[in-house]
């Protein structure tokens, strides 16, 4: 998840409309009513959500209290990154703050890998918000003394960032 509402995919040869068309082919468009969750605690995380319209809040329960850990806006990718990478159950809830529309994509690493040569800039643009999510989760986990998820997320962040740097060599 990202906190920047200006985090769009419309730079460097990939327009937002082109991205949406590719994601629609890969995923499913879903309308979410205000107040409904697209991801809940305990749900297996194998989906990434591309926010086509609307605003979402991500929160988790810490000591039985709801703690907001981020927001996502139009143009952002969202999921529970630690659970997604490790194929675990979610520790987060992602709630629609407005009537919204998302594209749910089973964004598996093999899919990204198979498209790297053909669309290096597109893959790089998908990896950037994923890396931001991983870094954010790592910092949040460290702050709340969840050291194993913090270290795992930081390692994933480092590897994804190295992939982004490698892809930036493709023009």
C-alpha cells in the first residue's frame, strides 16, 4: 500500500489506461461499497488490488485496538504484503472509505517474471509500489516489536529493490 495519492503509473511510456487494460485482462473488476472490506484478518492473501476508483484504509488490531497503518487511493496497489509474499493469512483489514472500484489480480511472481523481457518498464512500475509496501510493513513491524516479519519484509524489500534497479537498465 502507498500513502501518496499521486503514485500513478502514467510515466515513462506506460499510461494509466494501458495499465488498467492489462490488469483487467489479468484480473476481475469489483465494486466495493463504502464501509466494506476487500481484505479481512485471517483471509489467505493471494491477490493484489489495483484501486481504479476510491479510497481505502488499511488497519490491523494491536492489543485489541484498531490501528490504521495506511491509505490507498486511485492508481495505487494494495494488499497485505507480508502475507502475500509468504502466502499466509492476512493480519490486516482493507476497508473502503468511499464507494470504490478495484481490479483484483492474482499477481504471482511467475507472471511478473514471464513478462519481464517483453515489458520491463511495466514490471518495474508494478514492483515500485510493492517495494514501498514491503518497506512500510517492515518499519511498522519493527516499531511494534514484530521482529521476524520486520526482517522478512526488509529482505523482500531489498530483493524487490534490486530487481527494480536491474530493470531500470532496460530502456
